[in-house]
C-alpha cells in the first residue's frame, strides 16, 4: 500500500475484506450447512459482494492504481457466479409447436393479510395467468381456503387433499396421471409433484417451498435485529433446508421420468442447497435463456434470485422470463421448454 494516502489505505483494507469474503463464498456450495451453518449464511450476500467488488475495481481503475488487480482477480475466479447473477444477453424465445411453458410463482396467500394496499390481488393474478396462458402453473404459499379453480386446467392440491399439506398447488393443461406430496418433518413447508402426459411423454413436475428464515426484509425491522440473532436464525433455517433437500433427492431418485423442478428455495444460486437440487442432471433455465438480474424477490438492498425453474437436460430451453408485476413479495417466472 506504499504511495497511498490514509483515506485510500482505508478503502483498500475494506476492499481486501470484501474480496476475501467473496473468495470464501465460492466454497460454500460444497459445505453442508449442518457442518458450518453460520458460514453458509454468507451465500445470501454473494450478489452484494459481487457488486461491491465491481465498485472497488472501477474505483481503482479510474485512479489508475494497481490495487484494481485484487477485485479483478476475485471477480474473474468467480465468473460463473457473475453469469448466474446477471445475464448479459437478451432473453431468447423460440416459437415451437412442441413448446411447454412452465410458470412458478409464490403468491403470498393472495395478500390475505393485506401486505399490499390492493384489494384485488387474487383477481389480478387470475387475469395475469389467463393472459400469459402457461401450460403448467406452480404456486407456492397458496391458500386452499381461497380456492382457485382455473378453466382448462387440471390441478393437484388446489382443494383440501388428505395426504398433503396446503401451501403448494400445481395446475396442468395436460392430463395428470399421478401426484403426491413430500411432507417435510417438523415444518409447515412441503413439496408436491405430478406426473403429466404430453403425447407419448410422461413428465414429472415438482414444486418445492423450502424452509423460510422468517426474517423481515424492511429496513426498520432489520434495525431491531442483532447480527448474532440473524446469523443463528438463518443458520438454523439452512440446516432444515438441507434435511428437506435430502428428502427431495431421495424421492426424485426413484423416478425415471424427465423432470422439471420449480419453486421457492428460500436460498440463492450460490448455496449448497441450490447445488444439491440442481445436481448434474438439471439445468437452470434462467442461465440458459434469461436476461438481466433475474430478481425474483422484493429485497430492497440488492437483487435476490431465490425462485427457480430447473429442467432435465433432455429439455431444450426456448425461453425464460421474469415478470415485473407487484402482486406478491415475489415475482413470477416462466420457462419455455421443448423435448
């Protein structure tokens, strides 16, 4: 740091800390939360750490200082993280008669507790669905007490189903020939699945809602939380998510059908949870055909993508879209797939 003024030295120390944290975060997808729960919390901050390193790089670049190398190296090492966070290409959409469109959306109980000022959220979502006309719809945080029966769709779990918790529902324009629920122990959350038939193909569709930390996202609410409590709470949540993912993977292993996995993972693409679900046989449809940040959750501090549509590698991804509609604290996403 020779030749730097005191202010610049302080900035470089901050730069070094942020670069180190981002470098450590590259290891998190390989560390089970049950082993290092507190460390795994860092995965939530990866988008912020990337943005801060970009800012530091530009800062030193404009001052023609060699300190720019630190953030540059860390960003290059994590290029796959950057491409997962932001897609520089424009969205592609290929029209094909064999396309299957899959929409996933956490509808937040249709605004049952008036989080949003609008009194017509349910009607607005129905109008949105009919306008977009997806072949398959996966809702999370769906209230079975406010049943939604869509014309032209079969469904699983839209009404009371004895063997399944409420909260998730799948609608399909194609015949549903099999269905069931993955009941997560000691949790209000679960996952459900259906097998649908399109022509000669049987396709397994899952929708998951993994454990939520329950942490408020408003600035005033966060001010009242201690950092220690936040880390412990999120760490405990990630442990439970790992248990839920292990249950899901055990179930998924038993099917021979081509598979689509949707849902609100309550975790990012930089986490152990995401890596385990995606595995070697699924692809992230946003990474294949999305653009921009792909933000799916209304978090005020930085773009957060915690909702996903993953598909078997046998599918061709012909399109992906994130919708900027404010009917929930999440944003709907849709993938267009072809077998």
